[in-house]
């Protein structure tokens, strides 16, 4: 009986996903966001809007999942939103995205650590 119970408990533990683990651990994530572009970047993090200036580095404690949404085009007249779920303990940088041909204003959020 003890062996069956241990196997069952192990199976239940493996079923806990990342979101449930966050809730159990207190429901918060800590991560860093840097702006390595020449643009002021406005983004929404867990439902609140922020303005991140060039060369600023912010350390966040997010209590609502760490979802970020931002415009991937540095021009005011264009808008193309992108969303990511940021992970605990990671460092992210807004950088110019030089992989999009014909759009020198393209930017993205990259994981750097």
C-alpha cells in the first residue's frame, strides 16, 4: 500500500503545471527588463501601462503572471502588438530586431539570461 501511495503522490506532483506552482509558491515572479533601443517603449505588464526609456533597467515583482504586451514597431503611426509570458528569474531586453527586412524600426523582447 505504501508503494502504491508513493507512486500516486509522485504522479500528482508531476501534474502540477507552472501556473499552479506559482500560486503555491506565493504567486509572484521576479524578472528584469532592459531597454537597449533608442525608443521610449510603452508596454502593458499584468494590466498596467508603463513607459520604459532607453538604457533603463527595471527589476519587476509580478503578482499576476508576468504577461507583457508591447508594440513591435518604434514608429508612432504604426502598431503591431506582441505578447509574452515572462518567466521568474529571467532577464529580458528590448532590442532592435534586425531580422525584419525593410523595417529599421522593428523591435522585440529577447531573453538574455
